[in-house]
C-alpha cells in the first residue's frame, strides 16, 4: 500500500487482504485488532464497507481518488496514496489534534481495498477534475 500508516496498521491491512483472498471470509476475525489499532473509527468504517459506500474513481490517465458516502449522506473524497480525507473529522481529529490515525472514511477505503468490496467508476479527466475541485468549492461557499 502507498499509505503512510504505522507498520502495525499496514501489517494488519495486509493480513486482512491475504485472509480475504484465501478464504473469502469476512473481517470479523480481525475486529478486535481493528478496534485496538484504529479506535472509534473501526466500527463505523466496517459499516461503510458493509454498505458498499466506497467507490474508486479512475480516469483514463490512471489518476485515482476514492469517494465515500458517509453515514450523514455527504460524499467525501479520499486519497489513499497520501492518506487524506476531505471530511471535517479528518481535519480536526487527525491533523489538528493528532488523536487518531485516520477517519472512518479513509479506513473504509483501506478495508474495501483489502476485501475487494470497492465499487469502481471510470470517469473522464474533466469529471475527475470536477470531483477533486468539489471540496474546495464547498470550503469557499
């Protein structure tokens, strides 16, 4: 993975991916470790994965972003390559207060990648640019 997570978190996500590929069993055997490492983000992230709320958005050039439909109904853009989410919780708990490794949305992205539960959407370069700029427009308006 391209993310900047601590080694223990990276290793857990790799174990989940391997176990899911080999047995196609759910994430349940890993729930305790997920809660231990990711704290209060774990259960809501698992819910988002179960609801198939994560979509990988890909352009013809190969640029990729993820969109996660949050529990509030708002769509958030996540970047697994640089470990970032546009939600307020990421900005506050992760960036400002350093109380958490990540928000539930980016954890849902990582879990959906590991389990293959990610939906896929191919868009034009212009559409992807609009998606990426949408967060900035929300901040201005």
